[in-house]
């Protein structure tokens, strides 16, 4: 049976529970253990698929087609363990499952209640599909004290009784604020947060205390005294320059040592060589490039979390620092984009939904195409590239996407059916929005002699999708005559997956989301190639 580690958070949100979970998982993995990471989200949505990026940040998509919390991206990037549908659950999904069981009569006439039915459903999720993992790390979303998280806290309390407390460890992440006028770090918020956790029957065995400066030993002793812990179990979680320094930082502070001590385990010292190499890339790059990212959710950068990390990974592969210039696409609808894009080394237009900002994205595409600046279009960014080329090179009029209205030439349109493996998937434009897109991993065949065939060094690839509209192959001939190369197609030849431009040094659009599969130790080949093209452009200036 695996050991279970539950990570909760208190005082305030956004303390970095996800990064703490991912980092601990990475260090345990470096000690030779197999890990699985999970997220319990307390919101009532069935999944984050219909939520605005401004509400939730990006939606992270797994190979098996689940729309999940962005923290699963951290888990994958830090451990390399592919996430699954069974690694993220919400209150909405839990209640949905319980109500379905009640309607079928599975509870044999019992009164359905939060305890035991909701908590049992949560516990069943935690304990299932763990494979051969030595450790299962479960992050509980939200902040202790929130009404929404109470069923999850009760469930993990019960879980400790069910499997034995020797197999369960509770870690609590808190904040130790510095009061400038007093010149002091304050322990009281941590004390109150632990008291709140104790009120639901959970005694944390390890505290991760976030702070922006060193925590004196006396303050650690004070926290330990009031929170019923040994001083060694009060782990400073200090601010660092990069998230990729966190695993090394936590190891130096003794987090993994205390975890193993709790479970009575012995293990080899962690091999953190890869993490030190990443830190060296960050601290001593050989150069730098600037990428202009023209998006519609740029006021909340968590909307593009995997994208920004993948661009950084491309920088690691080329040993350069990647500066990101986040640009609001709507701004380009009101003013000339030349001044904002004149000095960038590459332009990237990411995915998105809805018409807002699309004309600004099209202007950015045109600028990149005409100025021969490396261009990378992802999902909607590929569709906007196709529309721009259709308007300005293929000579088509009234061009657009049926997502935004009726056009005489809808070069991008709603796809109502497609093949996934050997099964036909069907959709209806009047159907539910949640979970009805082309989601998860699909294969694509790459054209011989194409740029992407060389970049991937493969003739077939698998990438993750999240979209409802596709490039319309009715216009394939006109686009090819305008210089477009359809260099990646679905295995049945019906769906364009990748386009290139013949007369451009680096102009690639992809219908999928390659950022979801990029890792710091294994940068995605497209991001590696894009940053390399930006480096070459920078050297020519």
C-alpha cells in the first residue's frame, strides 16, 4: 500500500501548495521512490473547462482528455509522471457522482448525506488508481476555514483512520508575514491556521512556513511549541528567484528528511543534479531573447502558465534567458502594433476562445509574416494565421471563423465529428460546452521534407488538444497556392494539425497545445526550435 501525504493551506490563498506538492514529489522521486500527485478542488464546477481564465487560470489537459487544474501542470513538469483523469476531482464531480448513485438506487433507500456519502466518494477517489506508487501526494485546494473545503478535510481526516495514521502524513502550508513597522516576522497567523485545522480533527505533522526572509530559530521554536511539533518539522519555505529552485531549497531545509523520518523509511540521498543544471541555466545564460506574446488574457498570467514555462524550457535548451513581453491583443485593434513588436525576436499568438482580441492577433500575425520575424501560432493562433493569409495572400474576401459569426468564406469552422482512435466522436453546436471539445491526445502525420518533420525527427506525433473549431480543408488548395504547407494532418487526412509558410524563415502554426508536454529536463522540440530561431534572428540584428 502506498503512503499518503495530504497538503493543505492556510492564512491566505496562493501560497504555493501546488509547487510544494510538485517539489516534494520531485525530491522523493530523486531518492528512488515512485510518486503520484493529485488535486482535490473544492469548487462546484464539474471541472474547470467552462471557467474563465480570469477566474481560474489555464485549464491543463491530460492525455486522456481531462480538463483539470493548472497545478497538474506543475506536477507533470516537476516529476515527468503523466497526469490522468483520476488525478483531479472537484466538489461538483463528487456531488454529481453521488446524485447519480442515489438516482440509480445504489444507496438502498438511505438518506444521502455529506457524511458518509460525500466523504466516502472523496475517499474512494483518493485510494483508487494508484498503481505501483510508493507515495500518493494529495493537494487540497482552497484555504483551511473555507466552507467549501470542509468535506475534503473531513474525508482526509477519516482516511487517516481508515488506512492507519502510520501511512498518512499531513503537511500544512502557512504564511509568516513580516510587519515592516514593527521589524518582526509574525507567528500568530500560522498558530491560528493550525488551530483551525485542529478544529476539524487534523494535527499537521509538518509545517511549510512561507516567508520572504530567513526565519530565526527562536521563531521556529515558538511555532513548534504552539503547534505541537518538533522544531525540525517547522520547515522554512523561503521565496526564491525561480520555481525550479524550490525542490533544492526544500531539500536543503530538510523537508524530505522529515517525511522519511515520519514514515520510518531509509533511502539514498537524492540525485538533484538535473535541478542544479537548470539553476545554472537560469543564473548564467549565454544570451537572451525577447518574445512578444499577443494574447487576450494577459492581465492574469496564470492563464498562460504552461506556455510561459515551455518558453523558458526552450531557453534552457538554447542556454539563453527568455524575456516575455505580454501584449494585450485588443490594444492592436486600436493602435499600430509596429512600435510594440519592432524589437522582439519572436512573436507567439496563444490559444483562446471568443472573438475579443482576434483582429489584434491577426495584425500581429501579419506583422510577423511581412517582417520575417519567427512566428509561433498555437490553437487559435494557428487559426488566426490561416485567416490572415487567406485575407492578404490568397485574395479571399469576407474571411473569418464560424466561431465569431457568419462569413462568406469560413476558413475556420465548427467540426461536428472526427475519429479518435477507432471511434467516431460527434458534437452538436447546440450541445453543452463542458467537455465537448476535441480533448486530449491525438496523433498527427508529418509531411516528408517539412520543417516540423525535421524538428520532431519523427513522421508521427501525439499532442494534446483543446478546441472546438478546425481549419476548413475546403480552402486547402487556395491556401497552398498562397504558400501554406499543411505539414501535419490527422491520420485520416481530414483535420489540419500543423501549417508552415514556404517563404518565411520560421512560421509555424499548430492546432494542438505543445506547451502541455514540455518539461524543464525535456523541452518540447517546437519551443526549442522557436527559441533557436529567435536567437538566430537576434544575432542578425
